[in-house]
């Protein structure tokens, strides 16, 4: 079987001019010609063209492609293995780029006006899970508290975030000590911890006791919400229930 330049251009979804150029530079010269001098491509030519276009898609310049496809030590399987490895490497790079963009989107949704470098410096390896900001917006976006928090964080400086993170970390350590010592969730000490937590939230928006209880309930039903407050590596069995019960007791103490 042999094919005209127009047929090959249609098969490969390239222009006839591209095929003419490949012929002119010696990258892909057709295996035959008609009596009138028209190009005729055979199956071996199509296989070579497929390799050329694959490497071209991977970003190789034509001079490098010419060297690769004419390597006598590389057979068809060798080319396929090479292309597969290159494609997998590209997929990894693209996935890293998608992750970076997702994290930037989450930061924008959460109103964190920091550069990626500043966020890493402050929060370390912790990053909101992909889609966290969107899920949070769906849950709370209709509330005044959400709007207030977005406005507050948009005005935060790097130093504000550093202070907030330090206060949060100090509260978690106090919480863990109370748990390890077996403090009851309805004790004065536990209720004071709950009130301190409400005030931490109050740095972002006015957190009523009713809203605080709604938030604390999520620490039992939603592992993602709990991880947002207590890093997974520091969690203890029943820690979500302890916070919820302490928050309930604290609300009753102040409302009654």
C-alpha cells in the first residue's frame, strides 16, 4: 500500500506543507514517487511519521527528532518505551501544576492574601485539601460570618497570620494536655478551652455561641473540618467529641 501526500496529511492531521518541509530537511522522505514525480508514502513512512509527531508533541526540536528516529539501535518497541516514559514524566509535571493551581484557588476562596512561599513559611506542609475552599463556601457562603471572615482575612498581613497560627498551635497544645490528663468535657477547664477556641474564631468574625456549637458538631461528623483545627498527627481518639461537648457546656454556661 502507498498513499499520496494529501492522504497522509489527512491521516496524520498535519498540513501538506508540513510533509513537504519534512521531506526537504530529510526528516521524512517518501519511499516512492509516481512516474510524474508525486510523493508516495508506504507503511514504513507512516510509522516513521507517527514517531516524529509523537516526539514533536513532547516538545523535541526537529533536529533532535531526526537523530532519535534514525538511531539504528532503537527499534519500534524502544521508541514506544521512550515515549511512554516521557509521557508519564509529563503527566507527573502537569499533575504537580494542577495541584499548585488548586491550592492557589483554595487560598483565594479562603481569602488568604499570601504568596505560596509565605503560606509555606507560615503553615508548613499543611495545605487545605483540594476543594476545601469550595466546600466551605457552599456550606457557609450565604452567612454574614463568611463574608466578614473573607473581608478580615483579605486585610491580614503576614504577621497577622503568623500570630493567628501561633495562637492556634498554643490552644491545640493546651487541648491535648487536658485530654491526656482526663479532664471532663463539662469541667471549668474544658469550658475555658472552648471559650478560648470561640475567641480564636472571633479574630475572623463574630462567632455566636449558637454558631460555635454548629461548628463544633462538624468536628465529630467531618474529619476534614477536624483536621482544619487539630492536625491529624496530633489528634487523639474522641478529640472531636471532647471539643463538641466542651463547646456545648460552655454555651450553656454563658447563655443560661
